[in-house]
């Protein structure tokens, strides 16, 4: 039996790769003038982003500093600050740092910003978007 000739699948316009994700910090960074910066953006990490902190002297002296340097590289905006860097990340409240670590893991390893949660009152399961989307937004 003869096989039919190969036919390419119908043309589907590919979705552009999303490389930057917006977020809203639980508490926010308080700058030296007292302004609170909560809304920001984080880009996907590259292999270089994960390797470069390993040669950073701050990380060599204190391996726990790796997270601060890495997040300082991939956070592209925080409020009105563009490319805030490690110096801003190290001034974040612990809850905001934990939020960014989880956010980093979700967008780089899992590819999304959603988390499964349960209602504390009725125990109903649902998903929330850690990027800070509001109900009804698309």
C-alpha cells in the first residue's frame, strides 16, 4: 500500500514568546525618599544570568547572596526604577524577597504565574495569578 504524500499542517500563526512578566510585591520597596514601589516586571532568565553570579565576589564571599544578585539581574522594573539591581533587592522586606524567589521559579521552571490555593473559609480550591492580575482582567 502506498503512503499518501506528506502534507504540512495548516499554517498556524505562532504565539510570540512571552519573556517579561509583571508582578505586584506584597509590601513593596521603600526608596530613600519614602516612596513605595510595588509594581514591577521580571524577565525570563538566561543561562548566562544563572552563571554570572557564580563569579561575583559577593557570592563567593557569601553563597546566600546568589539570590540577591540573580534577582537583581532579572527584575527589569520596580515602580519608577528601571533595572533596580542587587542593591535594591537587598533592601526588600523578607516577604517581598520570598515572593520574587517564588515568582522567578514559576516563570522560569513552570512557565506561568498561576498558583493553586484553597479558600481559608470554605476550603474551595481555585487558582490565583501571582503576577497581580485582578478579577475580570484578561
